[in-house]
């Protein structure tokens, strides 16, 4: 069954001129469209076009098209998308045109399209921002799956069903189109290709992102997942969907990727330099946020197996085993660096490298913490805890210097003894501070 939304224009911000009756009638039941209107009526929104007779019919997929000054391309794109959904989409669907503060005739065109095509709805926001438009439309939607695509339809529509099907079935939480998969077919200039690949490499390096393409304008989210994640998303512009993906991955949600056929739009309005600058600011903001333990959902969306805390003796055995490997790694690095950078610098570099590896290994193997939740915070606390062996090592080097010990192997022995002494203190810090559940750590698979 298709949803027909047209013919009626409702101004949700204009005050009513009709006097209130003496005995007001009972409130309408909370139908999906009532909930939509209540969510949509906020200071940044103005009008909504829909058909009240079909408004309460539930839909499975709501495809949002965010637009800004797209009066020329919008009619053809909506006609193509409407024809595809009517002929190929096996689920009930809706198209929502989200006009965010256009200054041309885009809103008038959107209203006409909503009155012409069954299953098309139009909304207007007074404030700009693609992220703002998606946030408003997705928050207000009653669909099982909310999606969006760019108005130029650069992505081949045959990828839409593979995008939403895993979400409808419940297999995945978010689905994205990727232009960087080996099987994707992409036609775009070398400059945009280089910018896209560099940006996604930055995400991998800075935020440990596991998804391949953050910027492809072709994404879908399960409705309840969107409503849970959106309060955590701050950006209102082009960084919006990157932030949504990073937060989803940070909270252990499953992201499904679909290789797409994609043709670059030569009339793209995206300003690469300013967008890149804003994106890098967003990446840095997320790095700082995760380091502070933020960006975590108040409650997990999926049931996870109960956390199993290993007995302290078993934790200690694993800690010692990992420590032995770290000690060998430390000695090797120290010997390699000692002659070129000096004893103190070699000690600091080797200790820092070993601490990162040691923290990651203890996090997973000793304390059974998996996934990306608070991983950056754990590493930063692990480095802070490493100041204990560092202080002991520097003290040991000072004592060795005063005693006239300067050879590489004697220094390695002295530092190894200092590391063993510091291990017990470090184990207590790992158990009661670095990986403490009170600090917000969670166990997930």
C-alpha cells in the first residue's frame, strides 16, 4: 500500500485565529501524523504538506531528499525516484522533500510535487543545514527505516533495495553506500577522488573508523536507532552523517555497506575547502569527546551477553603474561634506539610504544573489554598509568649513572628490574582506574 500525502497545506507556526470553545473537545489520539506534527512544530520549521486522509497509514521506508535552492533539478529527480519506488520497492514507502531555507522557488515546486505525486510529502525549515533537515525529518518520521539520498540522484537507484533490506529485516542498524569498495563503479574527477580517500583515511587514523565511505549521500537507518543516536549528534551541516556513523560504531552498532554505481554531479554546490575545514574540526571535536568518555548511548540498543569478570588471580596471570611480552618488546626497542637517541629518549619512546600495545592487550585479554566504546579514554588512562614505570625507570637510570653503569645490556637489566617493581602498581591502576566499570567501561562483543 502506498501512502498518499498531498493536497493540504498546514502552517504549524502560525497562531490560530479561532477562539477556543468554552468546553474544548477531548484531545485527538496520538496517531503517527499527530506525533509527526508535534515533532516538526519547532522554531526552525514552518510548513508541512500532506494528505490527512492517508497520513496515519504506516510506511516501512521513508526516503528523505534534503534540498536547498534546487528548483531546476527537483521535479525530474522526484519523478524518477517515485517511478522507481512504485515499480521496484516491495515495502510501503514515502518520499519526504526537506527544504531547508531555500531562497528560490524550491518550496513552491516541492508543494506542487506533493500535490501531484501520491506518496510524496514536503516540509520547509527556516534554517539552513543538511544535517538539520535530516534530523528534523528523521526525528518526525514513523517509518521502520529512514533513508536519504542527494537530490541529484548521483547514486544508481538499483542500490536502494540492497541498502534498506538489511535494516527492514533487523540484520543491521545502519546502511551506507560506498564508492570506495573494489566493486563500486564511480565516475568523478581525480580531485574529488583524492579528497574523499584522504578524508576517510583521516577518520580511520583519528577515530579508528571501520566503515569505508563517510560522505556518500546514500544512507539509511532503522527508525529507533536514528531516534536514539540523533540526540548525541551535534553537527547540523555536512559533517552530520559522518558524526552519526562514528557514534554508531562507537556504540557497537552494526553498519552495512553497499557498493554503489555513482556519477559525479558537475553542478555540485559543495564547497570543498570550507567543508574540509569544518569536517576536520568535527573530527577533532569527536576525538576530544571520546577521550572524555562522552558519545555513549544512555542504554544499549541491543541485548548484550552479561559482562563476565575474570577472577583477580586469572587477571593477574594474564597481566603477567602480557607484561612479559611487553618487556621483551621494550628491551628490543631500547637496544635498537639506545645508540642513536641516547638512553633517556630510547627509554621514553620504547615505553610509550609498549604502553599502547600493552593497554590494548590487557583491555581485551585481561579485562574482557571489546569494541570501540571508551577505547581512546582507556588508552589515555593507560598512558597516564605508565608514568609510574617511567618515573621508576628514570630513577633507575639516574642511580645507574651515579654508579658508573653505562653499557647497553646492564642498563636493560636495571630497567627490567624497575619495570617488574612497577608492574604490581600498574596492575592495581588498570583494575581500579583505567578499566574500572565506574569510569564508564562496558563489555561488549
